[in-house]
């Protein structure tokens, strides 16, 4: 198992493959997203965090997922358009993935193992579960869907200041 996330890669919404070592030295917030969820308005808060801290070396990575209540039924193109038009999102949005089950992407296998949930559970419970990663690519914290992006601000700032 990797110690950090830099060995992983993922495919952006537009088909471009990203090697996670491109994010070395940055503080990263990784989020599984959905367009038709009660937490979908968190896109706005995520975008605000990105805008606030981007110049200091912070990035939000959005991973659409349709495993919870079929709340992300759209194509990658529809998802990108929704995020852009409705929430002015300009942080990276990746192709739709699975975060639980036998088709879980290797990145999410690592995230869940590095930062288990309450009582040590590894599964992702719902859309908008968030993982905070430090400048060395180490997963530092996992946040529940109910945690608002703005409530993570102090943790982001602390990692940026390290």
C-alpha cells in the first residue's frame, strides 16, 4: 500500500490522464460528488474554498459517483456542464468513478484505508465525503457528507502553513 497518493492517476472529465504526483507540494481536498443530491449545493462551498486558497497551493478534486441513490445519472459531459453553469466550478472534475464495491478505484481504496470512517468503517457512506491530503500526499482527515466545505477552512489553512 502506498504511503501517499502520488502513485495514483485518474482521468479528467475531458479524457486527460492526470498523474497525482502533479499535485506534489499542494494541499488537496478529494470529494466524491453528485449533481442530484441534497448535498449538491456544497459545490458552491467547494468552489469558494478553491478560489480562496488556490494561490497558496490548494486544489479541490471532484470525483462524480453514481453509487448513492442514483444521484449522478448524467454523462461526464453533462456533469461538467452542470458544475460549470450552476456553480461556476473551475476545479478539476474527473470521470465518474466507483468509490465502494469490487470496482472501487485504487485511489479510493487508498483513501478509505488511510482515513477510515467512524468506528473504523472503510466504506463511503454517501455523496460529498471529503478527504484532506497534506503537501506530502498523506491523507490527514476524512469528513462526512454533512461537513460543510467552509467548516474545513481552518484545517486547510493549517496544512498550507506547514
